[in-house]
C-alpha cells in the first residue's frame, strides 16, 4: 500500500516537473517577445514584464517538488557522501520529518489565507497595463508547498523502505 502511495505521489511530482518545464518554455518566449518589442519596436508592455516574474515564480515553485522527488536537492556532502544506504535513509528521514515537512506545511497553511485575501480584494497590479488577478500567482505558493509536502511524504516512504530492507551498501 505504501508503495502505491509513493508511486502516486511521484506521478504528481513528475507532473509538477512537466508543468515547470512548460512554464520555462513560455518564459523564454515571453522574454524573447519582450526584448524584440522593446529594442526593435520601442514598445514596452508592463503586463508582459509582470508575466515574466509570474512565470518564473510558478516555474521555480513547481520545480521544487520534482527536485525533491528526483533527489536533486542540495545536501551537505561532507555528512551525506560515503554513508551507507541505511545512513542516507536515516538522514533523509530526519531531514524530511524535522526540517522539510514542518516548514513547507507552515508556509502552505499561511499561504492559503495570503492567496484568499488577494482573491477577496480582487488584487491586481498597481501599474497601469499590469496584470489583473494577482491571486492566481499567490495561489501557486500554497499549492506548490503542499506539493513539496507530498514529495516529502514520498521521501519518508522511500527512506522507510530502505530502512526496512536493511543496509545495502
């Protein structure tokens, strides 16, 4: 049952990675358009400039669950490298339960109200020609942090499986 849960969570994390990849390509096109419009046609669009940071923020936030899933996160190699599979699993388990999960769940929880307030107020850009509906990008914050928590649960399951199997180094 835990293996199926881990597989399901990994699929969600992989989907976050695919979405982040698509957002990266959209960001490239957006920047290309913005540069061409500015330097060849002397046209500046506040909305397109704001879209750059919206796309970048969403891309970055949604890439993190995928990074956690693929074990691409940064660690202190001095402590982690050279450890047995069991030692690495213990470090991953401790780091996820004590550091990752409490932090991401806290941000996700408070991020819900942050996004809701922006929605409730109808918050948009303060700049003329800027983007409306700022709540959309703010809603990505709690969503991505909940996805990070899910990815963390998959790390816990994976670590427990390694610990159950014993030392495989």
